[in-house]
C-alpha cells in the first residue's frame, strides 16, 4: 500500500507540472495535479494532500484568492511557487496564510528542500514529534517508515494513519473521536469498533505479545496512547 506523502501541484503550465512531478516522484512522493483553481479545490477535498504547491497565475482565478480558501478548508501546508517576484506579492501571500514562497525559475533541489522543511514543520506543529523509538520499534513520520528490530513493518494506509496519530504525541491519550476524524475524514458515521479492529491488527504487527500490549495502551472508554519508557498506563 502507498504510504508516501502526497503533494498537490497546482499550475496551468503542463511543462512546469511535469518538471515538478518528476522531481517529486524521484524523491518518493505521491503527486496529484490541477491546472485551475476549481480543479485544485476539488483535488484538495478528494485527495487530502499534505503539501500544496500553488502557482498564482491560474486561468480561472487569481492564486492569491485561493491561499486563504485552501488554508481554511484543509489541513495542508501551502507553498506558493510563482513567477511573481515582487516583494509585495510575497508579503501578501504570506499574510494570507501561505507557509512559504518560492520564485520561478527555481532549482528542483531547492523545491525539494522546501518540501522537506514543510513536512518537518507539520510534524512538530502543536508539540508533535517527527520520529520516536519505543524499545525495538522505530516510527519515522517524515519518511512514513516503521521498523521493528531493524526490519520494516508493512502497514495498510489506515493502520499507519492510526499509528501516526498516536506517535505524534507519545505518552498522551488520543481520544477515539480524534483518531477516527483523521482516519475516516469523509465518513459521517464513524464506529469505534472499526478503530478497535485496526488497533488489534496493529498490535499483532507491533507487539511482542499482543495479549499484553506494551506499545499501544488502551484508556477504557476514552482512547489510546503510544507508551513511552516509564509510562505506567495499562
């Protein structure tokens, strides 16, 4: 299953989209493309990208108008990639909510560096951590990689999504509702039994003894937590 970070490329120039897409794929990102403001907003809701690369010169709407709309409607990091190099344009984009601004023409290595920084900032926002080790289990949220005793653990996207919610805030109880909103964002009805099934399968893959879990603990009726050394929760 694909657990790669997803990037939405919004640009009306096909050759620019191809350039960015090729660089991102080589760096092992998943990509989605849009050539207009309307298509970008549709992709934002259906694809749930972690990063948006936004050109300001779109055919159906000025990209600056999209900046606050994107930030209000999605939990995503927004990097403007535009030929507009005037200081007032950059200030306006940042004031409207953009997280970064890269001027065309650009070097793809710099673009990838900006994306990596954006992902690190997403991981640490709100006190979260980008990576954690619990015993012989290592969880790297930047690389979306989980290893146990040095061997990679293969998780489904939903299994990873549950684990990531816990790993961002180790030792802290994450409620059933908080986890389910992130794992099933489009479902009107979210059933806690679905979550319990996922946690059981995670324990089978991560715990030395799934019947006596030492990694994922259960706060009955409230939620789950990722246990850390000296954590007395059961």
